[in-house]
């Protein structure tokens, strides 16, 4: 018996909606990364981009457990001397919750060309409204714990 390796042209993609309201940010990001990577499919192949499209709604209602709102920071560096910027997740979640969710999902995908391609298939919205009605997305069959 030989191992099945999926070809890039054989991939069938679905659209899933994940509701992040009152759910931990990391758990939602883990589920989204798994769907984007395609690990839920029986035809999963690591070197082929075989994941689905993911829509995350209610990103502003996602919660951070413990004292992460005050202690956790989003850190960026411009590459120049003194170019370090630190932003608390409290201000990040107030001003731009989509970015906080995107950073969490990006950190859970592989750091190569496949991961960068997978990240283009996630859409994150602050509220409950989204623009992908024409794609007929379905609710995610997996539960966020």
C-alpha cells in the first residue's frame, strides 16, 4: 500500500466561520491555524497548501485569560537603533483586535512560503458582519474549548 500525496491542483477548499465571542484568543487562533493548514482533512500533505478559507468574526469580543491584558506585549522593531516599539495587549485589543488575532494565527503557521500563502486565506472582522456571503461559508464543525 502506498502513501497518498495530494497534488496542489486536487485541493478543494471550503469556507468556515469561527465566532470568537467570549472565547480565548489563543484557542480561536489554534483552530483557525489548523483549518488554514488543512490538518483536519484525511488528504493532508505537509508540503502542499491544502487548507481551507477561514472567517473569524467578533474578534473584539475574544478574551485573554489571566493577567495577559496588562502583562502581555506586542513587540516590533524597525531595524534602526531605538526602533523598538512595545504595545500592551489591552490597547491592542481596544484599538485593533483584528491585528491581535492575526498575530496569534501567524505565529501558529509554518514560517515558510506555505505558511505565508495560508495566511492570505484568513479574514478577521471586528464585529459580527462580514463580506463573504457569496462564498456560502458554513459554521466551523469543530468546537473551541
